């Protein structure tokens, strides 16, 4: 089994143009090791499912939420731990944290949940965190999974305060994932909570999609091979980091924070470097990239490193080289992710015309690349952009959610 994360490096062309200063887009591909079930057992889980039972969760939403929670129970091992917290204007611990030994009894408790009342989201999340922390297991994956269709409107409602607390809980080894249902929840709270809490954020547009999201979340937990992941760049003399197109958050030391490493889920980062004028024929060492993380099985700090160097050649030589479509595609998709942020900003300003214009530019650029180098990823991108465009005509808040969640998935490698 490959037991170390690999860093792969690509550029659009194998060589860069000599005799001129330039920017170079570098595709850094982080490839986690494969988890071989014959060589390593899957990590234990210590989960708390925190479920909104406010009045707006009635009907199909609650029905599918209950079924998804029961699906979660069915997938867990008897050595895993599960708790369930339910909330409206009040918060109740429906199932205290316990090993998953009596699945029938747990399923029966889930079936009792009925929708009612308001949304004490913060207190419920805190209770879920306490259920997990009371049985914190350094050998397990400890996570709170928050499910809601509404806004925090009882108790603590300040987004910055809640996100800060989520980050603190994450620093203690308890991550947070969030699932927002429909069009009325606060994506500007749920996405930052998940990102600060080293978890995932999901948007369920239709209630019957809930079980699929639970399935993806659980598979991701089981496939986790590393956490507390950071990425560093050390440019050489004369080279400057212009930006990371992923728009990643930094930790206090200045390193870029990455999602947890999952077997079978590579992460693509695009680093834009400013490079000085260089003579033809020279091969320069431009930057070093490194990855630091805690191995899920080893529980020890682990590192991966890669050296980035480029050969420079005359312009006519470089012009004759073929482009690597995977690099050009990665750059385009991350630029389109930024366009989705622009769309949300235009919606917030009440300017749907500008939102449409930003979408049209992204769709045009994607269509041109698809004609040159068609791929399933570009076809999906065109369909996703068209979906936002259609939503803008009927429901701008849904369009905002679709765009921001697609941006989140692209930035963090969830797609």
C-alpha cells in the first residue's frame, strides 16, 4: 500500500518563455494514499447528529431527515459511538452518546422526532459538541453533523462568534459538518462553520437527496487518512507568490489550510507565481511545496515535499509545445468559482443583471474550452452554471446558494 501522500506538479506547457518576466500557473495535485482494508481497519467514529425539528422542517423534510439519520445508524459499527441532539426553540438530547449496539432502539427514537417551534441552532450545536467531547477518542474521528433548514434565531446568533467557537472545537479534535436544506438556511453561517471546523458543508436542494449526502459524508469519514492539513510554499529568490486561485484560508503561521485527506480524493491547488526574466536553456528551481498533516492511522505528524523547477526556452519553441488540458481546465474552473462569488455579491446588492453578466462570461469561457478540449468535468461545469442562470430567473436566493456551494466544493476539492 502507498502510505504517503504524493505531491504532483504540472504547468500548462513543459517549458516557459525565456527573455521576459511572466506569471506561471502551477497545478499542485495532492494525492492521498489508498486505504487498503486488508492492511488497515477503518477508523472508529464518534458522531453527534444535531437535527433541526423546527416547524419549517415538517412534511417531506423531516421524513427524509429521519430516514437519513436511520441510514447513518445502519452503517455504523458496534464499536462506533453515536448521539442525537434535536432542537427547535429548546434543545433535547434524544440519544445520549453510546456505542451503536442496539440499532433497533436508536431507530425507534429517531422515528419519534416531529417538527415544531423555532431554531436554537447554536445551543444545539454546543450540546452535540459536548456529547462528542465527553467521549473524545484520539483513535477515532470525532464529528458533529448539524442539519437545518433555517436561520439561528434563538440564543447566540452572531456568525463570527459561532464560527470562532467551531474553530476552537476543531482545534480540540472535534470537527463539524453542516447540511443546509432548501432555500431558507444561512449559507453564510453553515459554510464558514464547516470550513473553520475541518468538516464538510452540504446543500440539500430536494429532501429526497438527504440520504445520498449522508452516504457521501460517512464514506468520507471512513476514507480519511489525514487531518490538520496545511500547505506551504517557499519561493526562491526573485520569485513571488501572486495568489492561490483556491482562495484558501491561512493559519496563524501563514500556511494554507487544506481539507482533511481522503483516500481516493485528490485535491487540486493552482498557485500563480511571478517569475523574473531568465535566459533560454536555463533550468531554474523556482519554489518548494510542502504538505504537513497528522496521519489518521499513525497519529503522528507527516510531511510530503516537492520541488518545482522549469526549463526556459525561446518563444518559438514554447509556442510549438502542446498545452496540458488538465492544467488549463483546473485554472478555468477555479476562476469560475470566483465568478460564482461575484454572482452572490451582485445578488446581495440587488443587481441581477450584473449577476447574469458574470455568469455569461464564465459560461462563454467554459464553452470555448469545451470546444477545444471536451471533458466530463467541463460538461458538468456548463450544466452547473446553466442551473444557476435558470435559478436567477425564479429565485435569486436559491441561485446564490447553488453558486456559493459549487464554489465551496471547487475550492476545497469536494467535486
